[in-house]
C-alpha cells in the first residue's frame, strides 16, 4: 500500500494552527505515513549545480552536481512513492514559507514529476493543503485577492504543474485571539477553526477510502 506523504512547513512547531489541523487529519488516517518537517530539517535552496545536473549526463557530473542530484532523487522518490498528500503551508507575508518553496523547487523537474506532453506521474492523486493565516482573505473581505499561497499551490501542486487533486482547508483569523484590532472577529475565527478540524477529519476518511479502493 502506498503511503501518505505529510509535509510540514510552519516554523511554530506544536503551536502551529496548520499543524494542529493536520493532526485532526492524522488522527483519522489509517495507513502508513512518511513525514517530512521542513522547518526542523529544511532542504537546501536550489543551486546552479542542482539546475545544471538536470541537463548533464550523470557520468559527467561534478561532485557538486552529483550531490545536488542525489538530494533531488531522494526527494522525488519520496514524492512519487506516495499515494496521498498532506501539506501544511501557512501564510507568511502573503506567500508560502520559503522552506516549502525550496522543497517545490527541488522536486519539480520536467519529465520526472511533470510532463510537458501528457499527465504528470502523480496526476489525480488526492492532496490536502492546510494553510492557516492571521487575517481573512475570503470573498468580500478587504484583503480579498491578496492570498498568494492557496491560488499558487492550487496551480503548482495541482492543475498547472504536478497535477495533484488539491483540496484546501483554510483556518483563518488566527491572530484574532491576540490582536486587539481583530477581537471583534473572534467568533469568525472560532467558527473557522471548528470547520477546519471537521473538514480535515472528514477528508482523512474520504482520502483513506479512495486509497484503499
Ligand atoms: C513571518 C510571518 C509572516 C506572516 N504574514 C502574514 C500575512 O501576510 N498575512 C496574514 O494574514 N498572516 C500572516 N502571518 C500570521 C500567520 O499566517 C498566522 O500566525 C498563521 O496562524 C501561521 O500558521 P501556523 O499557525 O500554522 O504557523 C504571518 C506570520 C509570520 C510568522
């Protein structure tokens, strides 16, 4: 049976809302899991050696290219070996944590994880992205349109690059309990948290049923 690949990127450890919601998913998930914590063990940024290794025959690799290629091989094998994905990617400065972007840059390689001529190898596999944020970015809010995390990940993990079947859970207004300016929005935050945990639990069952079929 293939495994769930669970990748975390919040720097906040157990205090992370994204990780706490992921725990609700994990509590319901039956089956093997491979867990990678990018905050605890960041992967390096993509280097010139890592880029040029992709277009150089392995027998002609410099030591730097060979090392960079070995890391890409390890991460890609881990990515492609999974049947289901769980990503926690909070909003940092309207975007994703740099550790997650570094991981994406290491694993997205033409004709290995994406195809320019047909479906990508992981196309159609279910993926959950949990993205907590301090504010609110939903339709009709003053910050609508400023979320550069979820739309980007829907494109990169999903339809435009890796082809995963992406579902999102977005616990929002997480700063409401501590930011006086957001205090009036505390009930909305609490409702968002309840909905996020509930949806994560439900999706674990849905994804698990699909994986077992
Ligand atoms: C470096 C940093 C940048 C942040 N930038 C934003 C932001 O642009 N918009 C926002 O709504 N919240 C922002 N926040 C708040 C986080 O999104 C919020 O604390 C969220 O709960 C973090 O996810 P986590 O709890 O899973 O770690 C930022 C937090 C940090 C640490």
